C-alpha cells in the first residue's frame, strides 16, 4: 500500500489544455496605437485587437514557452517558442506583415520596454479544446497578461495581468471534457516572456485517487491494529 501511495501522490503529470495538444494561434504584433488598443497598460489581459492578425498558424505541442532575457533584450519569437517553433504549420500572414514563418520567428522584439501608445506589444489568441473534467484546476504561468475562457459561452476562468515578473494564475474549468477554450496572452514591456499552462492529465488524476484510497486503507488498518 505504501508503494501505491507514493506512486499516486508523486506521479501526477501535467498536460496542456488541448486534446492531442493541437492549437490554433492568431498573433497581433505592433504598437498599441497601430493595433488600436486603448487604455494601454490597463488592457493587458482583455480582448484582442480588432484589426487583422499579423500571423495565424497551427501549433502542435505543449503550451510551454519561455524567454528569460532581460527587459532590454531582443525577445524574438524564435526565442519565445524555442524548439517548439518546429511544431508550427499552416503559417499565414493576412496583413502581409511577415513573408514566411521564418520571417515571423526572426522578427526583432515581441515587445519593448515601455507601456506608452508607441510601445511594441504582441497579443496572441490560442484556441482549441481541453480534456479535463469540470472542476479541474488549471494554472497559467505568465508574464505579462493572460485570460482564459472556457465553454460555449466563453466563461471567464482566469483574467490576470503582471508587468513585474512571472506569476502563476489559477482557475477552475467550469465545463466538461472536450469543451472549447480561448486563451489570450499579452507580451508587453520587454522580456521576460513566459506562457506555460498546466492541467492534471485525466489518467494522473485517477492515479492520484488510487493513491489517496491506498492512504485511507493504510490508516484504517493501523487504527484497527491499535484497537
């Protein structure tokens, strides 16, 4: 029983939101002014710009993107996506801002230091479906803003903004497995740029339950032996 307990409690894996980890990305890159964003710093985790996106593509893999550069560094898309950039397909640029995927990944900065109307900023909208039961916790580690909406009614799960460093934001998924989600991420005010999503895998939750059941049986047996 002790072995089963250790496996159950120690073997909880983490996964992305989507079934099969396939996502659709839309990306807006420009200044607050050119993207038509009002409120600047106050609109970091809200709606995406109304103008055409700078790029759209399909991505397969975990949402686990990190650029730990300094605030004045050139936080390139290639650094942010890292080796996961190889998992991008079906790339297009509706407004012609980028000529190719290679051009997009090699762009100068996703954002620069500053929150004025002329500051460079990047918005990303990620959509897909998730495989987790209703009531499952989801955690988004981000710098800067992140908002998560789930279900057919786009129910708000997480709405958070941060400009001083990476923070974890936790919410509860309100609807059942195979439901759609929409994740809005804002990269502003220079690096670091972080977006990581973790949800317990369904199989791991079952394993955790087995471990907790084992703990209960062990404690019950000890209590009987003491009686």
